C-alpha cells in the first residue's frame, strides 16, 4: 500500500475517534448538569407545595378590595360619559309594583291555559276525584276523557285507576290508509284547519298536510261519530252576523260573515270564520294599515294588520285578495280584502286576531 495513502487513512481514523470521544464527553457533561437541574427543581417545587395556600386568602381579599376601590374611583367618570341617565337605585320600583296584568276593561280577558301539554299524560285517580273534577283539572271535556279511556259510565272510574288525558278537548285518531286531514275532520265533526293548527300534529309534507299510516293525530273539538255527549253543554255551531254589524259594545264590527270553524285557544291566537262563498273582509274598527301582503313565508299567507291607535291591533289572515296598502287609513266596516286560503290553510276562511298592548285576546269575548 502506498505510504501516503496509509497515512491519510490513519489520520481519518484518528479524526473519527476524536469526534466520537468529544461527543461522549459533551453528552456526559450535559446529562450531569440536567440531572443537577432536575434535583434543584424538585427541591424548589417541594418547598412551594408545602407552602401552598398560606397567602392565597390574603391575596384574594386584597385583590377584591383593590377592585372595589378602583370601581368607586372610576364610577363618577363613567357616569359623566352618559349624561341624563343617572338613576337613583332606591327610586327604582320593585317588580311587584312595576308589573301588572290588569287592563283598562276588566271584562276583557284572555283564556289562555297555562297547562300547555304536547302529549297524552297519565293520571292516577285519587280520593274524591270525579270525572267532572278531573276534566276541570286538565281543562278538557268529560267526553274527551270518556272516549280516550273507553268509559261506559261516569261511575266507572275507581281509586288508583290510570286515565289517559289528551292535551286538549277532542279525539285521538290513528291514521289508516286513505285518511286525510279533511276526511278525519269530517269524521269527527271538526275542521281540517283545527287539525293543521294544533302545533303538535306532525305531517309528512307541511304543504299538502300528508299523514303517515299508523301515526296519531289530535282532532281538537272532535266528537265521536253518533255519540251522545255527556258534557253538560252541547256544542253549537256559531254563525256570525252579517259583516259590518256593530256589536253592543260599539267598538268592533264583525270582519266577515260565515261560521266560526275554530275558536280561540292557547295554540290558536284568534278565531277562524269559514265561508265557501269567500265574502269580503272588513276592517273591524277604524285605523291605519301597517301590514298588507305576504312579506314573509309566514303561515298567515296574505294578510292585513291594522293599528287602531288605542292599544288595539287586528289581524286578518289567509286572504285571497287585498284591497289596501300599508300606511292607508280605513274606516270601521271598510272592505280591506277577500276571504281566501293562502298560507297554512286547508280551506277558504278568515283567521281573525285582536291584540291589545301585545296580548292576544279572544275575539269572541269582544264581538259577542
């Protein structure tokens, strides 16, 4: 082998050995310092752990006191940035004196039930219960309980018996092949609109109100076919007077003529007046039109809302034609549109609401 080449190989081996030994030395030194650092750190953490909590309470109390003092100092400065809004907290009325349910007219009331139930509930008969007392407790008719529980007489209930109570007066129906909201409503002498308006009835298609076979629907105010009612007051179909006839109060007129197909309820904030002839719809009182048309995709469809400038507003829904525009003033009894079936509707009718200072009133308690 060439001597010069051999020297070069030996040199490279020595360089390699040098770097290997240097790396081992640096690793050893670094590891020793790291272990020493870890030891010191453990001692420091141990001391802190043993002293934990001794100053915490003092620190928190002093911090809160500092924040309170800062708030007292800057409060006047902040208050000056909002002139005219200084309020004496001792002059603010208590909730009991600021909130009231009274109205100017004690004869006007809203019969909205606070017992909003979205499903059938089970009730166990207690000592002293009667069919009438249970019906009154759940705000349904005696016949509703009778039909749902297949009772043959008023005295059939007994202590401890479990009864099924529908959420509203009416009938529960299980959908069969070929059933529609129209055929179901006809079967139980109710209106298809009542079935559609009940908020807890579901539909396969919300536009056609298609039902699924096997599902159950509530038929509000429904009556079993050929049934003899046990309830003390029989249902009577109400026919409105001619549109524009002034009622005894002299405040409102009937907005249209027809039959009352659906009454006021907690889930139905007005009354429905049905008439296949689709007569004109009149303003129940003088006022200013604030809505005229179908500005959204709301179920009211084409509608008119009138502000009567005395706390009252009236709404007229599902119109086929509208004769007024927003901003227009109208007199009591003036034609504002034509009855129709637009929006969430199953047939030609008017949905009529009376709103007083934001609260929905039963129109029949005012129009009668």
